[in-house]
């Protein structure tokens, strides 16, 4: 074990999008950076796989286009963005695929569209119509769950049939356990001012830029581009960090198997790993932060990607739909299906060249272990059965791919913002954290957490000798 002293690099642990963004930003700031990843794969939940001869995303397929962090980083590495088609999404509820009315994460913003959709019963609609007569919510700074807040304003039916399926897609969580202040702060601000329906009139129905963006060839093609053209950045995969301790000149990380440990000295460290491994590494150097992070629960999910013969999906194509969401009250196996061939032009073109069309299903919500315990064959069969009942699609797929994301999405429980503040305050100088466990699970928010971590670290490094 050799102490590299002032020549030691800044070490970034974890090569998901947070770690990649942090490593690149540090290298661009002139730091020598070593990026360590336990798996053999860069990008975390950004991943493509070949399905019927076409590489498609089997993890995250898009990012918000109206936050700058993600699209700016994609453009910085020379990638062209592509936006979804105008195909609309549906809700599979009350025995039919129904139009998804305009909403803020499921909270209705257009009463006429909601009435026309048929998503709610007449009793549910009447409860929504009374919302403008309710007084503002007086939360006095307290946190409240998304589900409880929406139920107070609109009733349980809106929570069950609209909010739950939309939150299920983003967090794979339970609306009545997720923090409104952490997940949808805009909703809290509206509710504290008064009627959400009345304030909805001020939210534009059209925008100058699309809501979402993707990358032709898949979001999974992005990670390698982030690290390929930056000097001063080394990447090591297949390296598990087992220990983190302080030294007089910075930090020491112990990596590799227990039978052949390797010590790496670092001037500073970025932990861009999920909550549980981060908590383990912080146990000795920041025990309070470790305890808080160990309490952050995660949900698991599965993405099943199908390729069908183009002729078999002609009926789906004619609907003009990009897929559908499924409320948990419907007791179906899948929670959503995306008609990728209808949503993304690049996927339609690539599939057509091979005579196939791609679509995918997702399964798994917080507290549900069934999805990850099932075999691949069971997941495929459940998906096909639900697709057949929802859409009438009964063809045999040409190819299929099952991607499991165990512990993939952190759950922002009540008090999450305070938890994150305590974690950051408890970290010693020269050690920062980034990732989906902190400021948002979407790609731009995760990159934003990396940018914040890098800014804090660079301020510290400026005071250290080189």
C-alpha cells in the first residue's frame, strides 16, 4: 500500500449517470480523476440490449427536456436529441383503455378532459368538481404524502386511478408513502395557495419545447460518450470498493477481493452509489449520515421488451397511442406498457428495417417482491396476457428481453428533504455524495445532484496543496 499524497486523484465511486457526470465535470476542472465501477457496465440504468437484431433501451428511455442538465450534457458530448412523437398515452381502467387527461403527475388540471376520459366514476367526478370550494391547505411547513394531499383536495379515486399509475412509472412507489415536498413541490405550493383546478388555468397547455427527449440509438449509448473524450479521467470497471477511511492527506479506499485487497489513495471522494452501499462506506467516517441513508428504502422493477412482426401490431399502430398506464387498483401484473415503435421515430425506423416493431412492459412497485421472484418465462407470460386483454394483441413475439432492476428506485418518504440535508451536513470535508437518493430520480435531477457535489468538492480542493 503506497500513499500517493498530493498526487492522488479524486476518486468517484459509481459509474451511473451521477458518477459519470461528476467525473467528467471534475476532469474538465483540471482534476485527475479515477472512476470506479463495481460492474462491467457504465451508465447504471442507462442500458441498451439487442432485441430482434435492434439495440433498444432496456432501462431509462427518456429524460425531461425542460430541465437543462441532461440535454446539455448530451449535447456536450455530441449527441443529437430526439423527441417523442405526438402519440398519446392511455389509462387502462374501468374495463377500457381511456385517454390520459392533462394533469400534474396525475392531479387533474382540465376538468372537461377528465369528464370526457371516463377514468372516474360520476361520484369521483363530483368530488373533483367541489375542489375549487375548498380552502387552502395549511401545512405549517409540515410534510405530507402525495396521496394524502391529493385525497384531501380531490378524493381517493383521483389518487387511485390517476396519481398512483403516474407515480408508479416515475418512482415505482406508493402515493400515500411518498413525500409531496420531495416529489412534487409544485403541488404543495398550489395547495397552500388554494384551488389547484383554478390555478391550472395559469399553466400553459402548449410549450415552445417538448416535455421529453431521448437519444437516437438509445439512452444507453450515452454513458461511454461521456468519458471517451475527456483527458485526466481514468475508468476502472469490475472494481468493488469495500472500505473508506480517512488519512492525513485525504482518503484511502480498499478495493478488490478480500483475498487480494488493493489500497487506493484519494485527495477527495465522490460517492455516487445507491443508498445501501453508500451507507456501508460511510459507516466509520460519517456514522450519522450512514444511518440516515440506510433508512432510505428502494423499490425493484422489471422491464420486458418485445419485438413483434410489424404486421402484428398494425391494430395498435392505428390507435395513435404510445402505450398505457395501469392503476394498482386494477390488480394487473403489469403497471405500464410503452409502444416504443409508436413513441420514438428512431425505434420505428430501426425496427422496420428488420421487419419488427418493439414494445415493452414494466412490472414491480414498492413493497411488491413478486416481479423479481418470478422467472423470466413467468414475466413474459404475465405481460403477454395483460397485453392481450388490454389491446387484443395475441401474436407470438419474434424476440423478447427481460431486464431486472433490483433496488432500482429510491423511495422519498415523509421528511426526505430533511434526511438529505442531515446527510450532507454530516459529511467530512473532501467527501460528497450524488445520485438518485437525494434530489430527484429523473436523469436531469440526478445530474444536478452531481453538479452540486462537484461544486462543493472543488471549493474544498482549491484550499488543498497539489
